[in-house]
C-alpha cells in the first residue's frame, strides 16, 4: 500500500528530467558564479588594501626580515 502511494506521489508531483540545454545552462551558471566570485574577491581585497593604506590605517614595510 505504501509503495503504491509513493509511486503515485512521485509520478504526479514532479517530473524531474534534465535535457541537454538544462545541463549546459547549469554548467554556464556555475562557471559564471565562480568567475564573478573570484574577480569580486580579488578586486575587493585590492581596493580595501589600497583604501586602508591611503587613509594611513595600514602601513607596509618594504624591508624583508
């Protein structure tokens, strides 16, 4: 009885199937999000360090230890 109810629910609720376009879209979406995160992180860190150095909050020594 439980198996019949589960089968009916799975058939009627959702029909999950991915075609090629969905796979390509998902791949493109993941790559776009990764690229945006990487570039945003790099740009954000550079901008923050430049700002803190300009304001005098952060100072760098050019000498090596």
